[in-house]
C-alpha cells in the first residue's frame, strides 16, 4: 500500500518538474499566448458593447423617423427633416446597418425608395436585409417581388410572392402574398399556376378579403 502511494507521489512529482521545466524553457511563448488570449477576450467584450450601444442609437434614430415614415413623407424619411431633428434612414443604415435595428431600418428605407418609384435602390436594400426577424425576412422577399411586379417581370414576381407565402405560415400577410402570386401568374399567362394559388387561397383562407378580389380574373382562367 505504502509502496504504491510512494510510486504515485513520485509520478506526480515527475510531472510537476517536467511542467516546471517546460514553463521555464517556454515562458516567453506562454506569456505571449496568454497576452493574445486576454486581448482577444477584451476585444470581443468591447465589440459586443459597441454593437449594443449602436443598436440603441439606431433605435433612438428610428423613433425620430417613424412619424415621417408613417405620414408618407418618404423623401424626408430617407434624407432627414429640414430642422435637423432626424438624419434620415439612409444615414441610419449607413452608420448602424449591421445592428438588428439597423437591419429593420433597411426595410423602411427600401419601402421609402419603392414608394418614390426608385426601384433600383428599393431592390438594393430589400436584398441587403440580413436580420433575424422572421416578419422582416418575409417582408424583404415580398418587397423584392413587388419591385419585379412594378418592372412588369410578372413571372418572377409571382414566384417570389409564392416564396414569401411559404416562408412563415404564421405571418399575417400569407393570404395577401398568395393572392399577389396568383395575380402575377395570371399576368404572365401561367394560368395553371395562377389557378393553383387561387385554389390554395380559397382552401387555406376561406374568409380572406382577397377571395372576392380574385374572382375578377378567376373567370378568365376557366374560359
């Protein structure tokens, strides 16, 4: 028993001295590695704190813009008001576009450009959205579809509205996207696809207001 104990202690002492010897020979490298690790951790903490601060700044700026945006003052929403109370969505996205609130501002910015019929800039910011909000992900896809519809790329618009309708079944606008998909398939002379989407609308959303609107072109599909 004592012999085994002494052997164990001897092994532990041997490991200790080997470790001490390794440290003594390589302490410069060890200290360098520890310094790099400390700097990396500090950098991660600082970056996290900066992102949180930037996200809060973006939220404050968005609150200043919201009234202009809701009132349909899209030029001022983009560029800021004449009094300098708000710098506008373009500045917000340029400064804080990588934050979650900055990502949300991209959709507002894209919508503003769309309503001013600046479809290229609208498309740019719809496609640039990379946030985590599911509703905004769908909105970006539907916005992309709306740009194609405005440019009379009806088949592409139809496919993208269909994709938007399939992205999140809990989205409150699914029936609208299905209807727009059917409408654009109809415009693209894809009657079978249009009918498929209208049948889905009627089956999945029997109380949707879009069913009545769809009757305007459903008749043409069966002629």
